C-alpha cells in the first residue's frame, strides 16, 4: 500500500471511529447490538480495512467487543460487571479529581458552575447526559495523567448506556439530589477543599450504582459468542 493510500485509510478509520463512537454514546446502538461492517461502510464511507481499524479503536475505548472470525458487537455489561465498574470509578475518579483540581483555573470553575445550572434546565435525557459528561470531564481535564485519565474515559464509555437508563428511571427527588451534588462539588472546588470534593464525587458515583443495582431488568445476562 502506498503512502497516500495509507493516509487515506487512516483518515477514513478516524472518521468512522468518531462517527460510530458518537452514535453509540447517543444511544443509536444499544448494548449487545451487532455491528455490521457493510453498514458502517455505507454510512461513513470507507473500505473494509478502515472499518476494521475503526472497530479496533472503539474496542480499546471500551465501546465495542470484537470476536475473532465472528463479528463486532456494542459492548454490554451484566449487572455484576456494571457494579464492578462503578465501584472502580468510585475509587479512581476522586483520585483523578485530586490530580486535576489544583490546576483548575477560575475560568474552568466558572464553566463548571454554568454547566451545573444548565443541567437543571436540560430539556431531555440526551441533553442532560451531554452536559453531565462535559461537566465531569472538565473537572478532570487538568490532570494530565498518563494512565488514570484514559482509564476513567474507558470506564465512562462502558457505563454510558446504563447512565442513560438510570437518568430515565430516577424520579424528581433523586434528580434534585444529583443536581445538588453537582453544585456542592463546584463549591468545594471553589473553596479548595479537595477532601470534601473527593467525598462528594465518590458519593455521587455510588448513588448511581446503588440505583442501577435495584434494576436488574436493565442488564442482558447474555454475551456475544466467544
């Protein structure tokens, strides 16, 4: 393959990966859905080689599961697996927040405050989820970690469908609680109280896990073929 062909395939694989990533995170594909490579080629353009490379990228992101000589599926979790991921997040994300918090600028803190208020006024679940992701990653973006940041991103990706389900299920009382937790987190960061900020974040993640554990019907116990 010539250098221009390699460059074109690289560009195509990135375009396909970016498009499919957004589609999965928006819920266009559900956990356990099979991904047909020909459909990706038709939707995003590109031959089999960049499609396969895009799927490998998304597998490393935690969004896709590839089974040798069989195919690709949107990653899914059992309830036990989801609970394990959330317990991992409860412990790792407060550490990532601590690495980042000392470097947050006043402009970033103002952005966090604005996002916390925008989430309260979000017209629907998808809008809320987008703002919520922007909010939390804005608290982490100043960490510049080698391993922890990418790992947390992967854990967020794997739980995105279940966060959507949780957000759809919760009543007004619990919605009020997690809005309050966002505001409390912003206040703790403004005050420079990193210990309190870590505690609020861990509780925030734990609350989602406990609610999800009360709804086993959200999880498919089956997995793609080995």
